[in-house]
């Protein structure tokens, strides 16, 4: 019998302020960011980790999704310092939970294509994680499949450097980037995140179910964990369970919640 998938949800920590007029990003203690979390395994009933996803807290529009502004940060180069800031905030929060006796859980942070081009990426990540005092094995770095396939040889080299630091590595939006299986085998990965486009119509489209089944089988053959993105219904969850998916994230479990709410969830885990 297939084990039930773990869960993922979203968490809000600090925010960003972006001026649309001149496209200048300002990051400060008084602004906020939203973060998405890896949640509890249903078989153990415990939260397994958190994933940091950037959000822009606009004074009039409210919480704005990254597809509205990430391209701006990529174009003007601000994605590099912002990415470092998000990693610092995520690691700092994880360290705070650890000091409070909560966890251990992992924290996952996305790396952009622009960040992967930085020569000092390895040193920067090592410094941030070291200063936070958390175990590097609790940090999971996510790179989209399309970014990896822009220059797979270079990507493999960078991933090996990051892996040597003790980080966990996963491929985000898997199934959309036309990966070569030979390249996939050369990447020192820990997990594949199944793109939400295959989960959305999982019930109505048999071909989507077949794709998810194939991804799970591929991951299992490579000894990788599978995480389904965008799970919103119990029916989707049941199918993913039957197909052998390890974890899921989406509104089925929770919409964005604060770091304090997550702390409460972790406390409930300890009391269970």
C-alpha cells in the first residue's frame, strides 16, 4: 500500500516594498515577505519543513504573487541581493524555531538563474547558513528545471559545489523543462517537485495522471523524493497517494499563515 504524501503550505514572515514607477526594490525590517512551507507527513503527523517563496506586500494591491515582479528583479540584477536576503530571513526564522525547541524541520529557498551565474554564490550561501547557526542539511535549495537546462554542464558543477556544503537540492516545476535523463542523473539531487500544471487536471486528464506516475517512478529509480505542487482537493490528494507521491503542497492543507501560526503547529506536533 502506498504511503500517504506529506503536506506543504504557505507562511508569511517579512515583506517587500516595490515602487512600480522606477522599479526600485527596497528591503527593510518594516516590510514583509511571504514564505511557503513544507508541512507534515501524514504517516508521522509532523511538519517536515518550510519553503520560502517571495511575495510583494503592496499597500493597495495586497499580497502580490512573484510572477508579477520577479522578472523586474531579474532584469535589474536586484534578484541577487534580494535572494540573499530571503535566505537570511528563512535561516534566521528556522534558527529561532530551533532555539525554542521546535523542529527540526528543513527550509527550502528558490535560486534564480541570475543567482546561479554569480561566482560567489557558494561562498555567499555558506556564509549565510553558517552565521545562522543551523545545520546545512536543513537547507534545501530549489532550482527550476528550465534554469538547469539552460546550461546543464555548468549547473551540474554548481550543484556539486552546493551539495559539498551539505545542502539539500531539488528541481522545481519538474516536467516543464525538457530535462535530458542523462543530465538529470548527473545532478546531485534530493527531490523532484511535480509542476502544478500536471496536478490541476489530475482527475479529468488521464494523461496528466500518467505523467505524474512516470515522474514518481523516475524519482524512485533515482532514489529521489517527489513533491506535488498546487494540491487543492482531497481527490487530487488521494490520486497522488495512490501513485506513490511522497509530499504535497497546496491549499488543501493551508493558505498563507504567519510564522507564529507555524510555531503553534510545531508545538502541537510536540504535544501529540
